[in-house]
């Protein structure tokens, strides 16, 4: 393998920390450092959902611009290593994803697994932790954390009817008003913990919010609605006033320990 080239595992969009809001995007990019090539895959596989959450980078950038909040985005493809997993999750580095064998991951030596954790996974989570801490310091209160994802219209031959889903565990403070506001839009089909269950032990929200008692929610937008820039902008504009209203709720910036419903680490199909 070639010597590692400079590659930043995360991007921070600066913002006004006094607002008390942090945006997070685990799967915004489909990038892989040059020494890894294409992980043994044809280039077209990196345009699929298996490599990243289509449309999410644009939504996150626009949300950050409209809300003025800081954002942290992972810059590496989840085919390299998935930042929205615990370090002990068997799907942290996938060998098979939606019918595609990731050849560079199969088999994978333990030394290489640890290398990816140290070079990509931990620096990203360090940046998320530092940004959240800086917002807490600036406000003297617990921040509201919103994670932005997207999902495919179909998965394993099944149609997904939702336009947007809100994922959460046991803390309802952000998720419930977020769903209630979206449900006021008559044409939207809003999923409550759809198309996945938001209780995933070790994922980003678990690490940085559930364990700390910070209000949070994970927003899943259907990819066909944001694949074009106009759609991404439309969704950011739709979400901005809702998030700003939630950010002003009296209980949002308190530390509250709600616990977790987590059981098994992962079912292998969480947050595609």
C-alpha cells in the first residue's frame, strides 16, 4: 500500500455557537483516500447509496447557512468505515452491502481495521465531540443536536412510502415536535422511527447525545427528493423554521437522561 496522503476525515462548517444548535452529517461524502483506490469496486458503485447519503451534503450546507449553526460532516465514504456505528459493531466496516461485495474489505486484517478507526473514525468523532462541547461552553447549556441523513426509495425490493423519517430513542424532546410540525404539511408522509429504529447502540447520536442527556433527533429524507440541488435547498428551507422553533423550547437545553431502548448492536441494515 502507498504511504498515506493528506486527507481530512471531517469538515467543520463554522457557525454561531451561541445559538445552541449543532448539525451533524455522518454520510455526506463518498470520498476515499487515494491510497485505497476504489476499494476494489467499479467507480459507479460510489454513486450509489451504499457509498454515501445522496443529497445530504447540500442539505447540511444550506441548513448551516440558514440557521447559522455549526456543522460537522464526515468526509470519507462509509464503505471505508461507517462513522454511524459503534467501534464494536460488526457492520463498522462492511464486506457486503446491498448485494455488492467490497473487495478491499474482504478479508480485512485486524491491523487495517484499527488503522481506519484511528485515521478516520476517531478524528471525526473527536471533531463532533469538540464542536458540541464548544456550543455547550458558549451557551452554558446543553445543545440541541440534529443529524441529517437520507434513505433510498426502495430497499431489498420493498418500496418505502415515507418522504421523511425521524429517528429517536427514548428522548422525545426534539423528535416529537419535529414530527408534529412536519405532519402539518398535508402531502408529507412522515415516519416515526422509519425506515429504521433510532435506537442503535454506539451510533453517533448514542455516543454524543443519549449518553450525555442532550436533546437530539436524526432526520432521514428520501433521496429522490434531494438528489437535485433545488430539492436539497427546498428541504433545508422547510426544516429551518421548524428547527429554530424547537431550539427555543424551554426543555431543549437541559440535560435529561432518558436512557435507551438499545438491544442488539445492529441488524446490518440500519441507516442505509
